[in-house]
C-alpha cells in the first residue's frame, strides 16, 4: 500500500467540508482522501497542535451531497484515515476515478479509553 502524501490545500477547500455529524445515516462511496495541515480552532486539543502551530485535517471526498447544501466531503478522523489507508493502492484507485463503498459514518466505543469516535461502518457490520 502506498502512503498518501500530505498536501497543502487552500483554506476554501477545507471550509467546504462538513462535520461528520451532518452526514447522518447517508450511504456513500469514498472517492478521495486529502490530508492537509491548517490553523487549529479554539476547541482543538492542545496535544494535536504540531510544532508548526498547525493541526492535521483529514478530508474525505464522497459521491453524494452529505449535508443537503452541496458538500460532498467531510472532515474525517484519524480512525477514518486509517480505515481508508487499509485499502490496497487507494491513492492509485482514487487517481483513476475508482471509489470504495458503500459505507456509512457511525460512532464506535474505544476499548482503550471508553470514549466514542467517528469511523466508517461497512455493510457487513451490525450498525450499518
């Protein structure tokens, strides 16, 4: 599997992604993954801020309108990024126009910390 390179995307592109909670119970296919660095929000956990004063943004691109306002991408989590990166040759597949899915977004409970986190839910999983 190829590692996805970190690219610097314009602020406007990050702003067009919606929050995971706005996606709801929609089924979608993943058409791209972008990893950028940008300015943290006031609510950002201080441990997430790098030496450069920025944080990592994971933007997941899809094939559907996720929020009813035309946004086809959402802010992902490190768990979602890891799930996508497990697909063989995902960067090459996205470059060719291929997609992965169907999937949905959901929350699972961490076995380590007992807190809930956003992740992809696949059709063969109970919460789909």
